[in-house]
C-alpha cells in the first residue's frame, strides 16, 4: 500500500487547469456560432405544468430544480415519479439574431444531443425529427430565420411509449427481451430505442427514462463554409520507420472555396502545407503530416508503464476570401495490437494487448454511467472517479455498452492519466431490430462516435456490444432451434455488416471485436456466434458465481482475459442516509429490498459472507445495519481480491491448456445511485473496501499467497519492464491473540522476470505449521512480503488465512481507540489507532467527510498504527474525531 500522504484536492485543481489546455477547439473567422443554451420553457402534454428549464438538461432535473418534485433518488421516488417519463414534454425558446449575422448565406441549427425522440420546429415549421440520443443532428434552417423572436420548439415523445409502439409495430417476430425482470422495476422494450439502455432500469440502477436536450444547441451561420469537426490519427509506417499523422477535416461548403491548410507539431519540428479546394456540399478532406524523422518522439504509455506524452498539433486553414479556421488537439504516439495467436501447449488463441510492442496486462474495472441524469454529471465527478482509478493502480477501464458514450472530458482525462479504454458500442444484454430506419440511425451514430473519439490515444479497442453474442449462443431468451438462424442473421447484419464495416473504414489505428465476451477469431470462424463465447481458451470472458465459495480459486475459469467478474456489496450508511430515513436502516426493510435490483442479491451477499464470517448480530438495529453493510464490503473485497490475484498469477502459466491471462477488469467501478451493486466506488465518490484493496492487488509488483492441495505457495507477479529482480519471500505467522510473531520463515532467493508470474515459496502447510510450533490453521494468520538483496521491501505486504476467520481461535475483541492530529499537509489528518489484540478488516469510516485514507480495511498486527486521511474539502481534527467510526471483524458479533 502506498503510505505517502497525498492530496486529492491539489491534484484535482491541477487537472482542471491542464484540461483547459488539452481540450480541442475550432476557432473560425467567417462562421458565427450562436449558443442557444440556457433557460428555456418546459411544458407537459396537457399544459398543466409549465416551468423554466436549463438546456442542456432534462425534464427530471428541471422539475427538481424548480421544486415540482423532490430528489428522484430519495427512497421510492423512482416509482413515485414514473409519470414523468410516460408524459410528452415540449421545450421552447425564443431568440433574436445579432445584427452582424443577418442576411448570411447559410444557417444550420446544431443539436449535439437530444434525449431522444422529438420533432423540432422553428417558427412553426418542422425542421426535423430525432430518434437517437447518441448522435448529433444538424438541421439546415436557412430562410426560416427572422431577425427577431424566432420560436424554437422541441416536442419530446415519451421514450417508454415510443419503445412500446416500435416493438408492437415489429410484428413479424419478437425481439427479446420484452421487459426487464420484475425485481428491476423497469420499463419494457428498451432495445427498440437508441437511448442509454440502463435508463429503463438495470440490475444496479433505477428506471429513469429521461427526456431532454442533454447537450449543447447552437446556430452556425456562415457565407462560404464551416469546419464541422476534425480528427487526428498518428499512424506508424513500418516501411519507412516513421510516423505520419492523418488529419481529416469535415466541411460543410456553400460556395467553391480555395486556400491552403497548414499542419504543425511545433515540439517535433514538423510542419506541412497543402492546397485546399472545396466544392459545394458536404466534404471530407484528408491530409498527412509526416513527422520529422530527426525528432525524437516520446511515446504515450499506459499508466504504470511509462509517461503519457501528448503533443500539440495545430491546424490552420486560410481561404482566398479571407476566412480562417484554427484548430488544435493533443496527439499521442502509440501503437496497439490485439494479439490472437496460437500458444504453445494450448488449443485456442492468445488474447492480449501489445502497446508500443510490449505485452500489457490490463488491470482495472468496468465503467457505467455516472448519473441517471447525464446533465448532472460534472467534470469534478469524472475527475474524482478517474483519479480513484489511477490511485488504485488500474491502467484500464471498459466503457460498458449499456450506458452512454462518455463525454469528451472523460477521454481527455484518460489520455492524460494513461488509462486505456475498452470502448463498447451502446448495445447490451438484448437482441436488436434491424429494420431499415434502425440500421440507418445506428450507422450515423457509429460513424459520428468513431469520428468524435478516435483521436484519443486512450481508446485501445472498439467492441460491438455487451453480451449479445452470449445471449444468442447460450439462449437467454428461449429461442427455438428453427428461429435461431433469423436472430443470428440480424446479429451479423447489425454488428458485422454495419458496425464493424463502418469502424474498419473509419479507424485503422485500433482493433475491433464484435462482442464481449467473445472468442474473437474463433467466433468469426463459427459465423460470429460461437457455440460457447465464454470459452476460456479464446477471447475474453465474463464470469459470475455467487453461490460457490469465492475463496476456492479453483472455481474460476483460467481465461485469456477476464473482462467482467464481481460480487455485490452495499454502500456506506453515510451514502444511503441521503436517500433514506432511519426506519429504512434494516437489511430486511422494504427500502433494502427496493434498492436491490438483482434477484436474491441481498441473500446471496449474506450467504457468501457467512461461509467465512460470523454475521453481525448486534441487538441495536442501526448498529446491526451498519455492520451488515460492513460485512458485505468485507466479503466483496476478499472475493474480488482472490479472483483478481488468480488472474494475475495466471498470466504466464498454462494449465490443462488454459491460462496466459492478460487482463482483469472487475465489474464495476462506479455507481449510478445509492444502492447495492458490484461497484468499488459509491455514488458520490466514497471508496468501498474493494477500492482500497485494488490498490494492492493491482500493484505493479505483487506477491500472492494461496493453498493448493495441502501446499502453501507464494507467487510473485511483475508488470515491470525493468528486467529481472532477485527477491525472497519473508513470511511471518501471527497468532490471533498476540502482536508478537510466532515465527518467521524465508524462501530462497528467486529471480523474477518482467511480465511473468513466478513461484517463490512452496512448502506443505503441515510443514509450515510444524516448523512454526505454536500455530494451528485456526489460531494463526500468515503475512508475507518480498524483499530485495539490499533489504528493501518490494510491493505491498499481503496475507492469507489457513482457515476462515469465522473459525478463528483465540480471536478477541480488539477495543480499538484512536486519536486524530493534523498531518501538517494541506487537508491531511493522521489517525493513530490503538488496539488491544490483532484485528482484521480494520475499517475507518468518516461518515460524510469526503476524501480517503492511504490504507483501509487492513490487518492490524501491531498495538498502534497511524494512517492518513486526505480530505477533499476543508475539515478539522474535531470534525474527523466526531465522525470517525472504526470497525473490525470481531466487533460485529
Ligand atoms: C454483466 C454486465 C451487466 C450487469 C453485470 C452484473 O454481465 O454486463 O449487464 O450489470 O453483469 O449482473
């Protein structure tokens, strides 16, 4: 664990300052942009409600901010406010044109994002319709504008009603699933609408089928042309061993225009100028900037593998008529390959990423939407989450296909932080229709999103959908054998013939796979739907099992790449108390059942916890509730740790043809609301125990302990590229009743190699116990770490149990007390704990004070220990002292 005190707040301020200089922007002389964001009027269908509403925004946010409804996340409000999504709503604004734009040749009204189904009118004339929240709409309005009092109206249709109508109109055959499982309390037929699929409910989130104008609205007025967007794609030319940056410019041209384009990367002394000739209509021009071969290019590396060099690329366009366009964007140089090759002694193919020629193990988690109301997602929220990702030693996230394509700032921050993104297209856990209009809107969506996002080096792969290959292959929807070909045909049509086809045309700088999980090349051979997409010997896998004992690592598939796995837990009381009342604070309350959207989820958590821990039994109901939350977080952290350590140590082993695991992305990083889920970070940014533990189990060099058929083994995994290290494992056994180690053991010196997992210690458990003397499986716990020849500790301290803590002998209440002091670093506080006995899963919770500890959820084997709390807002020693709660396993029963 990293014991260096750090201040999140300071880093955050720095990020926001840097972001300003990294964001891309088009400045043009000749095009006037008039933003129509701000206060609009909003009305429901029978005009009984009329209110002011922000654009960008949505109906729910407007109703809440104007006091018509209370917090939609509060208690059972997701059901109470269902009527909002069943109604139709109209947004109206009026505007005048500034003098200097009147009489220009062309006017285009740009909607960056409408959620979702609408008819739009300007001055009473219908200018267009929308049906896809993931695409931008440009409506030409030349000739419709008045100098004053232009009336712009967006007539939104209920997404729920629209989806239902579309599904009924699709009468030839059903496109399942019809509705989500009842436990999700959601709406039906979400697969018929191009909208965040989770917005009709998910197994971790509420049903809020929003309506709104969720992104900017602006008018663009010009005489000659406008530059709509541009992309920058550095490509490595292997024949000439040089880099070439491909720049695409997308124009909307009114009159024949001539001029020139200058591209430059000043830091690399690279510049080129090109003639430009544009004819009326839409037009795309592509240019290549050859990077100066004498310049030394610094690569962009994933976090933990090197720096993230970003270079400023300038685009300057000068037209003969005097118009100019200037744009800039940060570009980065990196290559990415998805390696699917035969492996020795294994039947399938490998599945791993090579970045800049080096194999990289992906360590991270899955990202879901940050909020049900996307207009409420701030740069702060995204920054805090992505900083948490990096802080926990993760280098990758998968933007999961049931949510949204994230906003630009998300990808810009990932570029800066070195977080690799596995980007799904937004299709999840369903079959989809393939009518002409549906395919057409998807084609536009995919083209636009690839063009918007492909300049980001952080994105390393595109993936067509979440689990839809598996849904057909393993027959989630009871499709008959006779009908199956029809659905496979639709599947291939949508993801292969359309989405894949577009992606391959638009972007040659990163790989594409059709689904996750998939068998990759093997799925393709089997006609894109493999008979078992969960095959551990090909492609990636998703694996969940809540009923089997998660401490038994033999249960896990030795996969090539674990892109999803996880366990649920409940968020802290301070997070839940914002949306509940004390009578809800009971694990068996209606509230607890209501927030749980996964069938039997609450029972599964307790059953899994009960295998190894005694469940909380305080007679004080609120204490019991807090303790139950705690035990679910203990269970989750321990289960995900064991599973992730298994994947990391499987990176260089092949057992029975399985292994060579090169990625572990647990499900899921973040939460959409305050409820139970697989997340490691709660809604609001508070870290669960799992997030603290990820810092260790994703450490660059890690030692892992386990038991295998009576043997105690310690493996070392190294992600470093710095060559070989000599290490030995130092092992200590502690009894539960004393702070003095019962005995210490050592391994021999072993050389660990970069990118490998190496066995460093092996003895039978009985030999270890005999040698140690006063220890039994139940009375002792084992700690271990690695050390170098000069005595340095390498990687984090780790520990293992030889028996479940529920059977621990000599285990006593530790009576932990604490004192808090100012740590003399901005907003950092030192908490010194005093304990009477060894304690396990020691958990510090400062209620609603935002921030986090340098270490938490730990094994305490000394009578006192100091940890640091870094607050994200000003606080005091007194506030922390008053709000701090310390819990350890022995305290809950
Ligand atoms: C997966 C995901 C999500 C889901 C999660 C937990 O398979 O793709 O659909 O939320 O499992 O059930």
